[in-house]
């Protein structure tokens, strides 16, 4: 029969071993989870510029991303900061709106992803839907006006309702839409309640997409945060837009 001292020592040793193994497993899983999150973001960036990534392995997605995409960091007044990298930025989120903020030394900056093939730029977007914050990307053609595509890589909206934001039928509606009107005024793209053809005619059709049935709040949220996030980049567009 073992003494109390032996039992106590044995318990301590087993506890230490188990804790160490759990800590190692947690670290390894966290690294893998971070890698998968990073790959998913890169996958969605490629998707929103029309690259078919569905059959690609994670390694191929990273390879395609590294070959086609570069990052630049701009100030709020639209100037490129050559000294900052994407990894330098500290991310935070406005709780009330879900808008992401990007800071360095307590100064706000904005990231842009630029694609060489096809030529376009990609902007991160985020904001509140009905139940969750939605995160995604919107791509613009080199005219900084025509939408190339849109994707969402994370949200918690209701499947079959607001969750339709990540479906191809909804995202395809954005392709070819304009964020400036005929007078060169920024108007963004609106997700309407119902069908655009039943609500708008003429040039307004160029700035609206069909809404999701039964998901009015999510649709309104998408409209609001797309306009808000694109609005932060207007100074850059004005400095670089080709007329």
C-alpha cells in the first residue's frame, strides 16, 4: 500500500505531465487555426477578383496569393506610407458598428490589397448585420468605380436568410455595379429590399443589388458598412483615379 506522500507526488507528476501535453497541443492547434484563418482570408481575396479557388489546396492558394497580391498601407488622407507593412498594423473593432480599425503608434491607417492579374484593388469591409459582425472584401476595377467582386469570410447570420451573403448568387449581383454616379458623386452600392427592377430604373440600377428575402436588417447592414468602409478610401481614389 502506497504512502500518502507517494500518492501526492504521483498525482503532482501526472498533473504536470498532463498540463504540459495540453499546453503543447493547444499551442500546436492555435498555430494551425491561425494558419487556416489566414488561408481563408487569402482565399476570399482571390475569390473576389474572380479567381477560381474552390479546387485549390491551401498551399496553392497561398502561392497564388503571393504571386498576384501585394499590400500597401495608406494614411487617412490617401497617401501611401512606404515604411509600413500590413503586419505593423494593430487591429481593433468599433463595438457599436463592427468596423475594423487599423492603427500604428495611435495613428489610423488603411490597408489595400492590390492585384496584378487581374488589375484591381481589394478593400476589407466589416460591419453589423442582424446577429453578428460580417467580415469580407470588396474588389474594384482599376477605374476605382466598377465593382469586380465581393466575398465574406466570416459571419454569424441565420442560414437561409442573412447567411445568404456568402452565397454566389448574392455576391454575383455586385459585379459590374458602380460606386460613383454619373456626376462623379460617391454613392456606393445599396442592397435593396426586394428586386432592383421593381424599385429603381435608369442610372440608379447601377448602384443597387437585389436584397435577400427575409433578411432586411442584414441587407441594410451590408449597405451601410460597404458605404462606410469605401468612404474611408475616397481620398486615395481621388488621388489615383484615372479620369
